[in-house]
């Protein structure tokens, strides 16, 4: 990875944002894909815009995109694109979706961008560097104990059924049994940006694809947090989609222990 790759990734975010904004809160042509997830004209236009740039300037690199599939490369590098992570939020006019752009080298995320094109908020994570939020250093916050930590997820309805009790066990451990201190719902990739900027403590999800999580890893870890699967293993192109982000790495063992339990044990 070179500094030019970071510059290029930000250009991709600009191109995607320019394609998305005209469709926000107006006619966006939403339809359901075969897996019953929504897709819009904005999703397709944004990914096409990013792919045009990559085909012209990084023709040897692979591409993995949510809307237009995989292009094999010859360099050991892959650009991983999710033009709108949170299409459902986009279709109902909630500006908490984001464009995700990642660069993987030999299957490991080394560069990631979370871009919210309506609010014009951008997190840029690069391996070995401090994450930047709109050009300023981002930092996760300390969390003295799991009880009282703020947990976020898009929706437990998106989890595989067998994963829900483990997620609920984490929520129970964090809330200490107080319903009014329950989790934050909605947000998709935006939650990980908020965690990187010190506003959330834990984000927990199940069933994610590579394009859903690859960009998040450099952002969260460059802000001082930890990202791993539910076993504590680092995330790569081989990961199966159980993802947890922890703002304070000191809480990692607590979070993983809670996930190994089930809700009735708390």
C-alpha cells in the first residue's frame, strides 16, 4: 500500500457520494434482490462510478463489490466496495448509511473508509496510522466495565437464529438487567464510525459479508479499538461474518465471555 492508494480511496468516496446524493429522499428506484435485500439506482450508480476509476487506475487489482460481484486480479490486492451499507436506511431517508471502501493485501484489510455522503462525514483508517475523522484524529473511549457499556447493532432480526441468544447475553451483561439501558438499533456501518469517534462502546453483528466489514477494521483499530470475530480471531477475507467491535480493548475478554454465554445465564 502506498500514499497514492489512500488518495485514490478518497477519490472513490467522492465519486460514490456524487452518485448517491441526487437520489437521497427522492425517487431512487428501490427493488428487492434475490436475497430479499433492497437495492437502488444509487447503489448501482455509486459502485459503477468507483469501478470505472479502479479499472482505469488499478487494473491489475481485484475488486469485490456488493452489486457487481468479483473481478479477479493479479497483484494480491483487492478493493472491496459496498456503495451503500444500510440501503434500508437510505430508502427511508435516514442519513446513517455509508459507503464502504477497503483495500486488502493478501486477504487482510490495510485501508478502510466509512463515508457518509449526506452529512459529509468520513472516517479514514490506514494500518499503522491513527484514524482520521474529517481530517482530525479519531479516538475510541475508555470503558471501565462491561456493565454500563453502550452496545449497538443494526438489528437482531438480521442475525442467524442461533446467534440471537449469544447477542442477547451480551446485551444483558452490558445493561445489568436495566431495560432502559438497552442497545442502540439501526446504523449499519455508521455505528462503527461512532465507536471510532468515542460515542459507542461495542458493536456486535452476525451474518456480515466481506464488503460489510473489511473497511471497518482499519478505521476501528486505527482509533484505538479492537475488531475480531466472536472467537476473538482477527478479521480477514476468510472470516465468516460474526463481527464485534470493541472501543476499549481492555473489555475484549469480557465481551467474548458474554458472547459465549446465552441470555438465560445472566
